[in-house]
C-alpha cells in the first residue's frame, strides 16, 4: 500500500514523503480501515517536527484521525461489519491507504454525515466540547478565544451557542474578521487594529469575561488574559506562534488570575467510557442534524502530503486541508 512516511523529524515540507509499505493486519480487538479522508491537524505537524508530547519511533507514518470503511475485522471484534463507514481519532499511521485501529476507537457514521465532516468529527470537536465543559460556564456567561478563525475557535462558537454561552472572538487581520462574520460568529475583533481591546470589553455591555482560551502563546496570551475579570481563568490550548507565553504579572497578581493548560489527548484518557460515549453521541447527533458541519478547503493526494502541510499552515485558510488516497 501507499503511505506517507517520515524518516526523520523536521519541517513537514522537507520530511514528508510517500513510500510503499506492507498492508497492516488487524490483531485481537482491532479493525483495518480503508482510508477515505484524513485531516491534517496542527498536532499532526507538531509530531512530524518532533515537538509534540510524544515522539513515534522512526520511520513513522503520521496521521491520527480519519474516516474510512472497515476492510477487515481482527479476532474478537463484534458489533462492527466489513464495509461499514467509520470515523476514528487517537489512532496512528492514518495517512495511508489502509490503517489499523482498535475496534473500541472507531465510531460508525450515519449516512446523513458527509465524509468531510466525518473525517474531522472527533479530534478537534471532542477537544472543543471537553474544553467547554471544563470551563464550567453556564448560559449567559462570556468567554474569549484567540485564533478564533481556526477549527477549534469555530467549534467552540457552535458548541457554546447551543449552551447559551457568549463568545468574544479574537483574530489577526481583516480577512479573518470577515470570514468569522460571514459564518455568523460575532463579536469579532482584530487584535492588530487600534483600540481593539476597549471595543472588545465594551462588547459585553459590562458583563464579565470569566474565561479566556489562548491558542497562540507569545504576546497573544497576555492580550487574552487582559480581558479577564478578576479571578478569571486563562486556559492554554495551543502555541501557534511557537513562542513562550508572555503574561503580565499585574494581571496575574491583582486580578488573581488562574492559568491552566488543556491537552485533549490526556483529557480523553481520563474520561470515563460513559462520558466519552455521551460526548461523542452529542457530536454525531449534531453532525447528523446539520448543526455541526465541518468544511474542507482542499483535498490533496497522499503523494502531495508535503504540499498539503504547507497549505495547512498558510495564512487565510478558513477550513481544513485533508489527504485522500485518490483525488
């Protein structure tokens, strides 16, 4: 089979290649899935660079999420059938014609859910949903999130609205503002525009901003924290800038701000099977009803994974870049 392979860690454009690999065989409690679509996530590229929370042994096939059809069942697998369309997250070696996953990891997908949505239904949406629950906010509360034009920012907007929670969106550049406004997500503020902070605080009509989610790091973390009300919480969800968080001691001390980290992979490990089923059921139901629709900006063949990685990190992108065996 064809697979995207890295022989060394480094910049995705330099180390992502395609090679022939043996077709994997499912073991006890596993299924083999024939890939349809696989998204490229920021954490996938962090793994390729060797800067994520774990490093796979080399050579490695990247990819952690995708939608496909079950091609073979391993011993002991029940409740699933060959040909069934499923989505899976938290898997490994997904960027290939075929990959193996634990049967407990795969989630059957209703026909009403498109391949594009199904391919990205679990990793980012599940993280966003768990994040929203961990924020412990209720209807009427205000939260802020930067990099709001990205997948997580859009998902937080959709899921928060279902709970009556207000979201103050922070982005960089007028094009990102326009994109979010076109999607119906407001208020939106360009953090490069003069006076944006005063306008952002005024947008809540005096209501306190109780939580802020930072996906960028660097100075952006301090900007997000500055919006918080006293005893608010800043949650570090990512570091798109690649820079250490820069925080104001004044805001930390005099507002008694709490700063916490959130790692979806660890969070899901700590989630009970019952809660996991509840959360995933909510996402599948929202997708089947059309409430949760996840778009794709471009589809690249496995052979062009390096180009797809570059497109993923190009400014102005408004939806996911995905890989497919054939385009």
